[in-house]
């Protein structure tokens, strides 16, 4: 009876970790759809993901001794499938790269042109009340030039830019 209880508990833990990890990966993916992403928030999600991966691996090791039971073998396969999600490896690699910029924001590539406008506006270089010449500025070219001061980071085949000034010396 104790053996069954331990197995049931392990199976429940495995299910919980799989659900939590899946939810965490979804949350990271949702966060990456934003225009500006606070690096510290993303690092916290990556930390949560890494903790869940570790917990799931430990639970998998414990379940391994029960592998002869078909239900456990199925669960081990499910765990292996979850742990082989390419997003996990990509997020772990991104963690190292973005951790240098924990007090900065990632600016998504699709938003960068608008971001360049907002930076110029914030610096008092653009007055929305004026129509000429401000409405004739090539903001795409301005954004490309601004990127010189930013580091490009690729996460899951999408590019984000982070201010190089924020990088510690």
C-alpha cells in the first residue's frame, strides 16, 4: 500500500509540474508578444521555468524505478516530451544573454520604429503640433540608425533590441 501511495504522489507531482511548466512556457510566450518587455520580469519567468524543469527532472528520476508499470512508462514519455520542448533550451540560452541587461527593456523588432519616434519625442526633438517637417521624417531610417546603440537579441527566431548603454562594464 505504501508503494502505491508513493507512486500516486509521484504521478500527481509529475502532472502538476507538467501543467505548471506548460503554463509558464505559455506565459513567457505571451510576454514576448509585447512591444516592450521588462528584462527583469522575463528573467523571473525564466527562473520559474528552470525551477520547474529541475523539479520535473527529479520527479522523472524517482518515477524511473517504476517504469515497468505501463501507466508510469506513459508518464515518463510525457515528461520526456515536455522536457524536449525546444522553447526551454532557447529560453535558457536567452537567459544568459539578457541577464546582462536586467534593468532594461527589450524592444521588439516590429515596434522599434515607433519606439524611435517615442525616443525622439521624449528628447524634445519632435513636436506633434508641427506638421512639417516632422511628418516627412523617414522613421524607418531613423530607427535603423538608433539600433547602433542597441544590442540585438534573438529569442525563438524573433529579434529584440536592448540599449547597449545598460550593459555593465
